[in-house]
C-alpha cells in the first residue's frame, strides 16, 4: 500500500548504548557490583586471602611463641591479647585464616566435584540410575553429619585433612541435588532435541550445551557452601576433632578459651568474630552471585 | 495417597539399615584392633582386663560377619546393649537424655513457628520498614555466627558478666547445668515449661537453640512471601474487591508457607549438630552431648543405639512433613494420588 | 454529564448525540511510573467512553499502554501514578476514591479477567471457593447460597458437571476451562462492565472462538459492557462494536469497527490491517509488516510518535507537533496530521481490492 511505501522517513530512534558491545563478563560484573553488600563481602574476602598469604609479614609473633603475659587483655603489644599459655591471639587469628580458608575451599571443591558428577549422572541418565543415586543420598542425609565427622576423625586421626575429607564427603549431597534438578529440566528443552537431531554425540551435548547452563546455579551455591564449610570446620575444631594444638584453628581457640570467659572474654571474642565475618562475607558474595546470574534480572 | 505413605514407610527400613550398618562398619573395618579401639585405643594403652571383658561380651573376636549379624539380631529385639564406659543400659540413657534435648527442641520449634514466620510475613508485607531492615540484618548475622560462639556470647552477657559484676539477683541467668543444685532433672511444668528457678537455667540454651533456626525460617518466609505477593492470583483477588488484609491472610500466607514447611524440621544433620554444640556449651545433659562424648570414648553401643533412634526419628519426621506438605498443596496431593 | 469545555468536547458531542450517558468516561488520562528522571509515561492523554451493553475493543502492540489503562481504571497497579486527566464511572470520579470505596466497585460493578488463567487463580483453593468468594465479598450471603450461585455460573459458562468441578483445583482444568472459570468468577455479581485483558491470547485458536462466543452470550445475558483488550484484529472484527487503536500511550484511531476497518484514517491502523495474512492472498505474496518497532517508554519520538515508521509522514508537522485528535462525523476519531489523505488512500485501495476479489471469484 502506498501508505507504507517509502519506508521510514527518519531513522528509528533507539537507545544504542554501550550495552550492545559489552562482553558477558563485564556485564556480569556490573550487575554484581550493584549489590553493595556483595561487594563488601568480596572486599573482606580479598583482605582475608591476603592476610592468609602474607601471614608471616602481618603477624607480629609466631603463633606458637609463648610470652610472659598469660590471659592478658588487648594491649598495644598484643592487639588481641594473649591466651592461656601466653601466645599472641592476634597472630594466631591471622594464621588461623590459612587453616579456615584451606579447609573451607578444599572441602567445597571436593564436594562440588563429587556432587556435580553424581548429579550429572543421575540427572542425565534418569531412570533407575537416578533412583538409585537418590536413595544413596537419602541414606547419607539420614546420618547426622556430626556423628559421622567425629567418627571419621577419631579413626583417621585429627587433622586438617580429616576435616576436609569429612566435609567434602558430606557436602556433596546438596550440590548433587541442584545439579540433578537443573539437568532434569534442561534435558527436556528443545535445543537439546535440536542438537540431537543434528547428530551430536551424547557427550558433546552434555559438555557443550547442558553443563554450562546447569552449572550456573552451582556458582552461587558454591560460595555459600564455603561459608557453611568454614562454620562446620569451626564446630568440629571446637569439638576437638580438627587440627590439634598448637595449630591455630579458630574453633579450637574458642574451645581453649571457653573456661576463662569471665576474666578473658577476648579469647572467645576475637576468633568468634573472625569466623563470623568470614562466613558472612561468603554468604553475601553467594547472594550477590545468585542475583547477578538470575536471568530474570538481566 | 495411602499407597504413597506405605511406600515411604517401607523405605525407612533400608535407609535405617544402611545408615547404621555403615557406621557399624566404619568402626570395625577401619585399621586397628576393634577391641583396642573400644577399650580406649589410639594413644592410650588399653587395660587388658577391660579388653577381655569387651571381647567376651560382644564377641569381638568373632569374624565381622558374625558380629554384624549378632548386632542386628540384638537390635531388632531392641536390646541396645550397655554403655562400654558406664555399664548403664543404653535404653535408660536414651530415655534420660532424650527428654532434655526434646525440651530445648520444643522451644526452638515454638520460636521458629511463631516468631520466625511472624517476622518473615511482616517483613515481606512492610518491605523497607525498620522491622524489615532490622530483621534482614539480624538474620544475616545470625546465619553467619557459629552457634557455639553465640552461646558463649549469651553466656557472657547474661550470666557471666552479671555474676561477676554483682548485678541484682533477678537479672542473673545461670548456665553450666540443667537446673538448680539438688533438683535432679530440673523442675518442669507440662514437660517443657520451666518452673521457679529452673527458668534461669533454661533461657539461654533455649534462646541459642531458637535463635539460629528462627533466623533461617524468618529469611525463607520473607522471600517466599515476597514472591507470593507479586503473584498473579494476588492481583486477581484484588480485582475481586478483597481488602489487603484478607488477601494476605487468605491467599498469600498459605502459598508462602509451602517451602517453609519443608524447612522446619528438615535438616536433621544441622539440628543434631546444633544440639551437640549447644549442649556442650551449656553443659546440658541431652542426646547431643551424650553422642559426642560417646564417640570420643568409642562407646559403641551408645553411639549406635542413639544414632539409630535419631535416624528413625528423622525418617519419620520427614515423612510426616512430606505428608503435611501434600495437605497444604493440592497440586502435590493429586500427583500422589496418581502415583501407583 | 461532563461539562469541561475543550477540544475533547468533540468526543462528547458525537456520542451525546446518541442520547446515552457513558458508563465509563476517560478524559485526557496521563499515567506512568515514577523514576529518578521523572515520570515515565505509559499513557499520554487518552480519552474514550464506554456505553452500556457495548463491546469496546482496545487494540495495540505490547507497550502501547493498553494494559496499563485497564489496570489504572481498576486501580490495580500501585506503582502507576496518574498525573492528569480523569476517569469517571457512572459520572463518579474514580481516581479520587479511597481504598474502601474502590474495593466496593471492584468485582462488583467492574470486574476483570486476565490473560493467563493458570497463574491468575490461586493454586491452593478450590475453584468453587474462589468463585463463591467473589459473591461473598460484596453480598451478605450464606456459604450455601453462594455455592449454589457458583454452580449456576459454572453452568452458564459452559462447564460440564459443575458440582464436581467446583471441588477441583485450578491445575486440574485445561486452559479454556480455566478461562471460563475466570469469567464465571467475574460475572458473579453481574457487573456493569467487564474488562477482559487479552482473554484468549494464551488459548488455542479453536478454544478462543468458543470462549469468545460464550463471552458474547453472557454479555447479553447480564447486560454488561465489555472492554476487550487485545492485539488480535480478528477478535476485534468478530466481537467488538467500537474499537480504539493505541500507539505509544496515545490513541491513534477510535470509532466503530466498520469505520476503523473500512474508512481507516491512521497509517498505523492501516499498517496493522494490511499486515494481516488473508486467506485469499497468493501464496507468494509477502506479508507486509510495519517497518521498525514500537518505541519504548523511555524514548518517545518528538511530534507524532508514529512518524519514524510512517510512510506518510511529512517533514514538518508530523515531526514537531503531536497530532490533535480530529473528529470526522459520527464520532470516528484519528490522531494524524494527514488523516484525510489517509482515509482517501485507504478507500481507494479497498475499492481496488474488492474489485479484484470480485473479478477473480
């Protein structure tokens, strides 16, 4: 029709912004950084990692060195005071960062690997394999993890590695559930059918198309899991099944300081604060990651 | 529906069987002479008489298969054995300690449901209000602070400090035992309500136990409620002319409760973990501290016996929750009906 | 009646000639969302009327503001602020009403049905309960009385075995059935106006036809008017008496269906009509879309909002001035600087098409 011939008389005005040219990574960062709390968490984490790495430079004393003052309060000499046998609490807290980070990240890595493998197998193949694996996870879930942890640690010896093992072995349950359910839904999507009709092999479909999408929810979950792992490690150290004295594990330090709550509350306060802030920052980061990756907010 | 319930009940059997067997084997199959371990192995030198006693009583020289079978034979008749450490019957210990843990547990659940859900719903409705902001910060903090640290913090502020700084008697709370000296198990009304001086001993452990789970419930309720408030059917209710209050109560809350129900009571691993820690911090003689000590001491009958009960209770509670979920959500209810 | 002297009197007089007071009168409505950078207008100066018993269709693409208009009439979007104009219901100002009064009108005098019936119904309540609720909110009736009325309504909308169905849950129904349920819920109180926001978009074509037919029947049964919001011109042709075409928050054209379809005055309407596939077109004939895409709320073009995509736009008035709504006799309105030329052009094309259609049949 003549009305429409001749096309637009003017270029259609649109908002051509830089958003068309940004890479997904930059885009992701922008969304993540909108969440102030998550950024705060990230800053603290960076600070913590640096502290752990440069512990010898930051800590004024060796964590095992004993001084003259026992159960001394915070002072200019000992920022966080001293413990029952005269060790500087500040230095021990600083070195404790290494223990917690190592265990937290180590355990989560193991949990993620096992969980992704299990979840992927269960989700992708479905059927009886799926049912069997789900029963197995149910059984594992039924055992209170503390009993298991204490048992394994008592048998394998009490050390950092025991705890990493225990937490890794109990932590994969949640991961596998998530992976499994995202795989179950992704499997049915049309683009999978399209890929298969093009003749792609099963493995290629899994690795190139499904896994990247299934793994997204894991990222946020992973961050929060590190937080939970550190909490669990603190609890286990507190119960005496983690690294032993003189290793400066935060949970252990609290256990050692608990008898002096009346005179020397700083023995519980500072390690407690350290654990709390660390866990909090992982949780904030995890929340931030989840919001940033949420497709509904893109 | 009935067939679904029966199927689930039957599933409990293999779950319990595998879980306990796994623990059993863990203690026996791993390196080290079981008798040694049991009699206090590791670095300690076992008392040979004790070792022989233990061996005799439990047939620990028998091959593992035999022990295994014997163990289950005994267990099925509910003979949970006696504690290696004290000789007391496990059943007795169970009865004793379980009561105390339950008392704390009841308070935690009351708090979760009343306070947790209440705060969650309110924060969602009055988003951005000071209640909302306060609860968001509060729940975030409570989720990050380790329970035992929280326990010590409460201890310090409400018991230790007041006691060492001569606060008036009425303001001081007590910790480190279950009740006033000489009251045995403590004095209770209706099983879980402390009477008289008893409450001073109960407040702190109950508060700690309740704090963390309430925070979790409040958080989940809030986000669930927020999701529900945005839902299309809320808009439909508004278009029918319903006032806001009824819309929230009648249409919103029930939908928002669905994910929360599964949370309450779900993560038994965490509940037991919390119990162990809190009971240790406050020297509360419950199941948690008993299991922890028993594992320390390799007191097998106690460990296995108590864990068995725990696993059973967990499975049954889970089933109950699943069933009640079906009652709440008709979509699930009908799916189960079709489930053969 | 409305007595504000303005160029919109033109709208009023045209219809007043018919001697009926409008049920719903919207005048110069300006509404939008408050942002940091000012009011983002979703509706910019809209005026129309709906009369008792008529089917009034509002047509437009996504983003044209048609849903926002409906929601604003009902007051269902708290995030929308009305910055100007008025909405009158039976002569009464709706915008000034408090919550309680609005609640009295919603579901009672004005009812609404929504696009996606599955998400619009509460999954944990039975269908019967949700329908009965509509009546019990506004009338003092017992549960039993409300329930029997519910069964009547279910029957009226063509749901078999109403007693059994009323005890079932929304997810147990098919899409078409659910929409019927929504309609039953909406007519419980015999409202004077039914606003249907894309009622059939989510349904299969065959089910669409059934639901629309049922809706038309109901309208006559309870003597209500319907505001039918849709993007489907076929639906409009089949059911509506009058139609308003919206573009970028403004009306492009308004009139009876015959007038708008056959004496089109606005290039946008013309574009919509010509982009419809027809059964008798040659298979090789390409569909004629309107080039470009509708403007977002943020970037409205200057002058006439349609000018960047319009083949008819001149370089002066179309770019600089927002076209006034002009009336051509009998209440047919268009907002276009070139309205007259467009009308003539359309008539010519239409004449050609019918001639060739006759010639080839």
